[in-house]
C-alpha cells in the first residue's frame, strides 16, 4: 500500500493549472422512497476550466455527460467545481472522470439502495482531524492550544487499510476538517490557509473520490484567523462565516429543506441521518455573531428560529414515519454534529428524548467518550411509554494540531461518561442486523476494537 503521506505530497506537486484534484463525493437527490437518487462530485483546479464530468457503468463506457458550475470564493486561489450525477440506478456501481480539457483518473462509486430494509453498512465517523502531523508539517508557533507533537497520520493509514478491506462504505466527518485555520502556526508569514485545506482534501481523495464524504460544520470552519486574515479585511472577509466550508462541499440540503452545508438530513438504508449545526443560528451559539477570532461577522444562515424549527420538524417526521409502520420508514434515527449538543444547544436533549434519537455522534472534545454501551429500544411501533435514552458518543481523537499524544480533554457527556479515552482512534458505525446498530472505536495504532456501543430495536 502506497503511503498516504506520499500520496498527499505528490498531489500537491504535479499536474497543470487545470488538472482536477481534491475530488470528493456526496449523496444528492431523493427518490420517491426517500433515498438518495444521485451523487454530487466536486473537484478543484488552479485556473478556470469547464465544470464537466463523465460517467458510465463500466470503465470503458464512461460516455454519459453532466455539467455544473465552478466557484472562486477566494480570489486567486483556484476554482471549486460542482456537478450532480442525477437519477442514477440504485445500488449500482458507476465509473466516472471529472474535467473536460484535462480529465482526471477513472474513479468509481456505488449508489445508495432504494430501500429502507436492512443493508450491510459500515461508516467511518470522526471529528477533529488535522492534515498530516508535526513530523511532516513542523509547527513554528505552537500558541493558542496548538501542540508541537501531534499526528493524524496513523488514523489516515488505518482508514486506508479499512477502505481496502471493504470496512468503509462512506465517511461522515463531524467538523474541524483539516484545521486550515491553524495553518498559520506552521508558517506565520505565509498563512497557508488555502494550502492546508487543499492538502487535507487531496490527502482524503482515495476515500472521498470512491465514496460519499459527508461533512458537518465545526468551529474551525468558521473563518481564517491568521495574522494576514486578521489584519487584512480584503482577505479576512473572503474567508469569514464558513465561506470556504460552504464553497468546497455540497451536501443534500435542498432535498431536506436544510440550508447550505450548515444543516441537512438524508436517508441510507434503515437509518435517517441528521446533520446538526452546533455553531450558529441559535441563542448562545459559539459563532452566533462572530467567528473564532471575534473580529469578523458569522451566523444568520436562516431567519430567527428557523434552524431549531427545522430540526424539530425533521426529527418529528422521521419518528412519525417510524411509528406508523410505513413500508419505507427508517428504523433508526442517528444525529451528528460537531459539538456535544446537549450542553450547547438549548432544548435539543428534549427533542432527542421526544423523538427517540438512537445515537448522537460528535467531535470537538479531542478525545473519545460515550454515555452508555448497550441501549434496548422498544418496538418501533410500540405505543407504550419507554425510558428512552439516546446514546451519546464523541469520536474526536483522530489527531490534530490541538491534541498532543496522550492528552485527555474534558468530555461533557450527559451524566457521567461510561467510558473515555484519549487514544488515537476513529469510529465505525455498523448496521449489524435487523435489530442492531453498533459503533466501534478503532485504534489508529493497531486497528483493535477499543470500545463499542450497541443499540437494539425489536
């Protein structure tokens, strides 16, 4: 297996100004049964080029054509292309290339099933992942909680092994994507915000170009706060209020009545997934009015109260479909967001209890913790009251500039954590059978299962 570190560094040094790179996929569209009907593909070119992609069912028949658009959100720092592959056949493997004047390599993906029935599923879940490590990117100025001895390389290597073993169907990154806003600590004069973001997405391309890479907003997506960005409003305002995050990714908010990449939901097999916004658009949010620097404006992606109203409506619809016994109802509701939501978002704990959210997954704490490891659920169509408890699991220890080896951060799990560790790791969420979900904590050092959480619905 070629080193993923080598792959990341090679990607930064080769190709022309219109060579496609940073290719990544996300679920898009919706069938009449509520499942994803297509796939969105995004990529980057240094200079302006056609936003064209080609696809087909075999490597030699990549003849169907789709076109989209490109955006240059930071002047002089390249174009981010966005194309939808629409109305694809369910549970089908497609091959594709992006670019027209200069095409990418051939990549492939498998579409979502058009059914709510139980399907084998294994999702890589984590938050708080940096790009490479202190060996590859020495830190000039370890300030503001940043560390001089850290690495995400073991986690990335483990993810590559899991991908090759067929253990990762797709990815859900729960915010703090590459820590581009901390890149100035590696080069105080240069800043390197865009270079770090580009590097991270290229580093993930083996995963993200072959399967969906779903993302949720974290506080490190809010803005650039390097000395250049803070002192030069022309640069700072181009990179404030989650602008890079919303330009570089394209999540299925349109089909779920969400807003940009800030909040949205989607279905896959027997699970309804909900991506929460833990950063803006509610009273007391960390970036309610200003980004992390406290200088540039942030928030207000929706009208007052819109986000929390959307969240309750989405959870209510998913729960009512589940209790109705409708043929296409999802048995499970899994929510995820960057921060521990019940501490930071007023009323969300009550919504989770009311609509029986099975698991809430998060990062932000730079470690791993869970609230319980076995939860018995009532029958999905049961009308009897139950002592329902959401399983809270925080998968925040893949490695980042702000986590030194062996560090244990405070973990605000509701109640006393049943288990916590700072060991370098990531999580796998698995559908085990008709009645069982399991979340496993996978060691980045030796790939052993460190811990697991099981949820059962009869």
